[in-house]
């Protein structure tokens, strides 16, 4: 159940971050409110990044070998574009 709760927290944080970005892009709020929203957005972004990093560490991949399958840790490929 913790995974479901973590997922819900991530989704909630991401949705709130997207709302903040939209608000800041519209530019209809005061400078003080913009700074406050920006600070909150940075915190949410950091929280989401930590959650993604944690999830990435839990991912494994199944690799075919000569005598069957082996479970290996997932290593993300670097995007060199």
C-alpha cells in the first residue's frame, strides 16, 4: 500500500507543479506571489525528482541468457542528443 500512496503523492505533487507553472506563465499575479509560487514549485520539483530517483532504483530488468533468464538491475541509457 505504501507504493500506491507514494504514487498518489507523486501525482498530486506533479499536478500542483503543473498548476504553478501555468499560473506563472500567465503572469497575472504579483511579484511577491510569483516568488512564493516559484519557491513552492522548486520544492515540488525537487520532491518529484527524489521520488523518480527512488523508483528508478527499484526497477529491474529481465535479461535472456543462454540458460534462461536473469534478473538484473536497470541502468538507464544516457541520452546523447
